[in-house]
C-alpha cells in the first residue's frame, strides 16, 4: 500500500529536492521496458502559450497575502490560529474577466505553505499544489502568483499544504463580468466554515485520531488510553445518502462569526441581494436557506444555471452557489444548517426595523424544495458542444472508515510517486469521467484547472457531491496542459489519500 500525502512530505530541508525529483520523474522515459511517457510539466513552454492566449484587457489587480499566526476569538473563546493578513477569512479579492491577478505571498509561518486558486483554469505552475505544480513556499520566503482571469463567477483560494486550510488560510475570490446579465441591487459574499482549531484541538490532532480508524478488531487495547475526542458517530443525512461526516465540530462560522455574534447585512425592503455562498469547511456540508421564503439559484461553481426557486440548497465542501434573495421588511435570517450535525451558522439581513430574532427561536431544519449544484441544469450559454468522448476514465472512490484509508481505484496517493496510477489525457480531447463511489461515505470531488459538465446537460462545475454507491458521470475538454489533481474536498479524506492525477501527455 502506498504511503499517503502527509505533513512530512512538505517539511524540512529536503522539500526542494523532493519537488525536483518528483517533477523529473515525469520526464520522457528512455527505458524500452518502461516505454516512453512524455508528460507536459508545469514549466513546459506549452503551458505558457496557453496562458498567453487567454483574453487580456491590460489591467493588473494586485492583492498581497501574508500567511501567519494571529490571535482571535471564536465562539467567545480566545485562541491563536493561522490566517491571511491576520484574519479568519482572508481578504475578498475582486477583479474582472480579462484582468491579470497578481498576488505576492509572504510566508511568516514556521512551515512551508502554498495558495491554490479553487475553480480557476489558470497556468499549471500557479495552481499551488506542492511537488506536483510548484515547490511549496518555505518559511520566511515569498512567492508571486500571477495569472489571467477568463471566467466570471464565485471562487475562492486556500492553502494546499496538509491541514492548513482547516485553520484560517482561505478567502473569497470574486471575478466580475463586465457584461453581467443578472439583475440585483446588492451583493453579499458568504464564507461558511466548520471550526475546531484552538477549541477542541488542532486539525492535526483530528487527523491523528481519525487515522486510527473505527475498526479496532484484532488490536490489543490493554493499557491504551485512546479517548475519541474528535471522531463523530451517528451523524446521518438522508440527503447525502447516509453518514454525514467524520468530525465533531464545536463551532460553525458565517463569515468568521459564530451564531452568538451573527453578521448583520444592511438592506432595504424589495432589494434583490446576490448571495455568493462558499463552503470552505473541511468535513461539513451546509443546507442554506431562509425560513418561510424561497431563494432563486442562479449559478453553481461560477457558472450560470437555469434559475430554480428552492427552500434550501446543500453545498458540499468546496462548492459555491449564487442565489437571489428579495428582502422583506425587518430582520431576515439566512441560515446555514450543518447537514446531519448539530449547531448552525447564520447571518441577518436588516432593513432598520423590527427586532433581531434570538438564535433559540430559529428553526433547526430547512425542509421543502431542497437541491444542490449537482442537480441543476446548465444555462444554454455554457453548455459544452456536443461531442463523442475521445477518452473515458473510470475513477472509483475506495476506502472505508474502518481503516480510514481513503483512495482512488484502490491506490492512496503518494506524493513521492505522484504519477503512479495517473489518468493520462492529451490536448484537445473530450474526456469523460465516470466517478463510481464504492464507499459508504459521500465525497465532494474537485477537479483542478478545469470545469466539467455533468451528464444530460447538467451543470458546469468543478466540485460535485458523489453519494455512496452512486456513479456521477461528467465530461471536460482537455484544453489546459499540465498536471492537475482531482480529489475529495473533505480535507481529512484527501489527506489520507483520496487524490488522483489527470496528466497531460504528448
């Protein structure tokens, strides 16, 4: 069994050596026995050619990020954690399609880091996956990310090193459309997160406990003190097909605030607010809606869909939803209910009249018409052209809670051998992927560097919920050369090996 991706992969003086060796391993093979595999590396000139071909309006938007330690308070508890620019949520970065985004990153942490631009089709060496696309940014070092923005929508950025995202190393990225067709009066960017760092332990503590698995048969437990502090048992969701999550979460955050300190958004009766909702959590899906009032879904993962009026929408980790809400007089609560778990996060819309509802009187469920981005239909303007697939890959999601050995096609990703078991593709192919979930858990699966279209004219997305024993089929155009991972966006599942690699070859 291959060793999974772990913290040790990225730390220490050997990081640069490991990165160089891993990237070199995909160079053309000269061994007749091994055969010749000519992989398009992140630094290949072809990658830059495709980046240079993206539309540009000549404008550069710059946002500095500093990854570091800071003190804050979550749910009334003082703690020290990590974040960008000294905040639980990094700055909201705003730009327009055609802009070039430049982000100088300074690493003031004591360990290496990176930044991944979730949902963007950008040049491969800016994707932020250490070893696969770039060396991680060492402590005390700087790195400039720079790339063109060619698709409007709601996106986000986060560290792609170990469990760092499970602290505060994430933020929203909004790419505006200069020819925006959607009509609205205001916009509210909402980042949802499940939080435990500094309250019940660290993300690394959680991973260590989960990694022991649930199957203790055959183990000599005598003399062992193994309290299960973090593992969550009995969290179920019929919507997600069974087990809702692995981790006990003490606080759910809405724009960095727990329920007892809800954010208040000022508006006026009749205003149409565009909600840009991002699920930045590590182990929690959220059911979002307004009690007694429908919202209109307009986009998923940045792409427009046929509008749908619903009572609530479910977002898996890594997914984004845009929706329109028409403001009523008084206070309107926008709830984010952790699917299958206890607690809630919410924000309030205020028109300046009435009294804010107490948290205790807010409902604990949202029923009625409930859907998710994977069940929406793409707007005709973003449908892929009809074409027979040139290549078909089957990606089986494997592993179990028993051993906590999450994998793809029975192989746990090994950063020392990143191209073992790779899904090879070539430029200009239409690629069809069949994701077959052989596990008893649901998985929010995310593809880097591309968007895909779900079968039967389904939504254009980059992250999709795959329920237990379900097969999800999607297609994408191989139009962005390089090396791109696809993985479960449950942070703990990915860290334990549920990662694959789509590898462009000549």
